[in-house]
């Protein structure tokens, strides 16, 4: 690796909202944005399903318009999703809901999608939470893949060649690695032009490959 495990700052965040069906699409969009920024695009669909079902439970069993709060954080290497509402009586229950059942299927879906879930009762509120496993090496680490591993090897060599560091100075910081990546891309564009290739076409093709591979991570 070119830098330490603390490479992506995934700070906990919260979003108050009124439990209403019209709010669900907005919750899903915000969740997609944050998880993409966190480098967890492969968890977007499962997280959206969990938030939708948990919010739907509040709407149905506590009441539409109930002040609710979505909280998202890391619990070790797990993504943790919490929904806070003020009702301590309407507790979610995992039922063996058949196809004809009118209720009880929401938590069955959450149970099947998440790795674990539970309820925390407080004096004036409750928290229904679930956690999704990631492929992270640490809470602030990144997901390993052959592409990422190769890039880190190249950047480490490139960064050392461009800006030699004293022996034993440790790994590149994320900021330095980012600058090295930008410099490397610029040098490659110069190389392409010097050899009669079209840099813009190469960038477009690289972007297409990148987007196709990202899409394959999120598709079931």
C-alpha cells in the first residue's frame, strides 16, 4: 500500500425528516450520494432497501409525519444505518410473513438484506438499526481490488521517482498520492500525444472502462 488505512474519512452523518412516503425517494438519493463519496457504491442498493423499509415501518406503525432521524456511520468495518423515532411502543418484529400477510414483511426484508439488526429503547425514543458488511480493511480504509492494488504500486513508484523521500519516511499521504496520480495522468497524456495518439480519445475510453466496471459492482 502507498498510504495508511486511514485514507477515507467517513464521518457519521444525520438527516432529520418527516416520515412520509414522499420523503423516501429523497432519502435514497442522499444515501447514494454519501455512500458513493465514501467509496462504498456496492452497498448502495442494499442500504437503500433497508432505509426504505425502516422508514416505511415508521410511517405505517407510528404514523405519517412522525419526526424521524436517519443516522449513518461506520461500526468497525460495517456500515451502520439507524432510524430514530419518538415512539417506544411500536416495536419492529420479525415475522414469518407469508405471501398473503398484510404486515411484518418489512423487517423480513431488512433481515435478509442486512447482516444484523436490532432495536435500542430509550426513555423517550427508540432506534432501529441494521449493519451491512463491507470489504474494507478498516473503518477509514478502502475496498481492495486488483485495480486499486495495481494503481497503488504504480503511484508509489511514480511518487518516489518524482519526489524522493528520506529513507524510513513512511508511506505517501493521500493528498500526496492524489497529486502523484494527477501528475501521472498528465505525463501519460503527453506520452500519448508524443506517439501520435489522441489524448482526448484515450481519456474517453478510460472513462468508459471505469464506468462499466463501477456499474458491474452495483448491478445484482
